[in-house]
C-alpha cells in the first residue's frame, strides 16, 4: 500500500469514525487498548497500554488518529495504562474464542465458502457453550472479526477469574481431547450422547438415504477401511429395515461389535467432527488461554479488509452474511491500479481486479487496496 493509497483509505476510515457511534465493551475504562496505525504499515507495530475514561475520549482518538486496526484487552485491570504488565493489576478476563477459517481442514472453494464453513463451526461452539456449560445467551457476544472468522466473548461472572490452565481444560472439552470413542454407546455423558447420535445418523444415511455404491465409497474414506471391510459393514446395515432396528442393534451390542466390523475409524472421525476443530492445537487455544489478550473492537474497521467488525445476535447468526452485512462502504466508483489479479464477492456481485487502471465500487476498491491487490488510482 503506497502513500497515496494509505491516505485515501485512511480518509474513508476517518469519515466512518466521525459518522458512526462507537462500541463500548463492558468495563471499557478498566481495559487496556491497542492500535495499529496506517503510517506504520506494512509493519505491524501495536501501540498499546492506552486507557480511556469516557466514550468521548475513545471517539476522539478513533476519529483523530484513525487506526488501521483497533483492539481492547479481554482482561480488566486496576491500572490499564501502566506500561508494565505486572503493574496493571489483573482483575479478571473474559473467556474468548477466535475461530479463523484459515485453520479449517476444509478450506472451501473461495472466500465466501470459507466464511460459511467457519460460521458452521461458530454455531457448533455456541451450542456447546449454552447446552454443555449452561452459559446464558446474555453472557455471550458473537462478533464477525472483519476478516476470516468470528470472535466469541463469554462474560459470565463464573469465568472471569479463571487462570490459563482452567481455560485450556475448556478447550480440551470442546475439542473432545481425551474422549474415548470406544465407550460411546456405554456412557451417558453429553459427549457420548452427541457422538452416538452422529454415528447412528451416519449409519442410517448409509443404509436408507444413499445408493449402496456411494455408501461404500463413503466408508472407504476412513483409514484401514477398504473394499472388503466396507462391504462387511454394509452387509450388516442391510440386515435392518428401520432406523429403530439399526439403533437398537448398535446400542445393545456396544462398541465391541463395531470393532469386528472395523468401524473404530468411523467413530474416531465422527468424534473429531463433533468437536470444534478450530479450537485445537496452534489455532485458537493460545487465544482462549491468554488471560491478557487484545481482541478487535466491535464496530471498528478491519484494516485488512475495510469490513466492519460486526456484532451478531445469536439467533441471527444463521442468516448473517459478512459479504453483505459487514460491508462498510458504498457504490461510489473509484479508480484503482491493479497490481495483481484479484476477485471478491460482495452484495451478490463478483468484482474483479485486473492489472492496470480500472474502476470499482468503493466497497470493492477499498477491500482490494487493503488486501494489497491494487493502489488508489486518482
């Protein structure tokens, strides 16, 4: 992003902050704030250890300094502006989950499909939080990150004082870490019920909803399940004429019978599918276990896309479409100079950046500039 492009994008961000009401998280005055500025890009240098005492102070900072990215701490502090972390006086922290489509096993054919896939994982996570942990929806905030995923903020009083180790145990539960799929039909735990229901649904689909050849191919996607073993599984499934018969067999026989049919790999794979895979390993876990993390400010602008970091009501998440609902800028035609081919879908239209000079609606032009696909043309 050259100087002229930075100035143009910064001016549009400034107009946004001057004309839109800012978001104040609960306890905003005891949180640390951090910002990344346009002038320092492409370096990512966080200006942190800031604090604000009123909405006006924060609003003036955003509209005056115009950051490329705006963040606040998940933690609450006695002295949030202290330069030394030990001097801040940690009081507690929200429980945070960061689901990013970059970490999906199934990436998707394009950006739109990636966003749809990560939304599915987000809905799954919310179901765990409300059903298994009993968190009320009034204590859960869902936010589209403005980029590739969603942030989940849990502000139930019971989690605020949790240390990193306890938060890691929550991640382990959500991902099914340590779950013994061999006991799936023997235990009444919430996890066992979930996995057993998914297994029964899968076997019923193979038996009653798809062609036998398609079912055989589906089974053969699992490790160590070849043509012979998949045929044995299907021969067994075809002994049942109803879902009730099939379910009774699996629940009565326990997992030992399925080992004989070599269905262990199916159960383990479904266990992984039931869990929120985006929370495992090097993806979300460091975010969730970090009790001093900075997180994007809702209703701020994302400097890598120009989209609004958008809060989404839980009951509206299913229908939420970031490529419509989080798009900030309008239709004014803007001249750009393409430096690499690029394509983006917005508002049910596909916009293409070609090499050389062209014009795009401002919303697509700013997105392409923020992504480094073009420079400002005039």
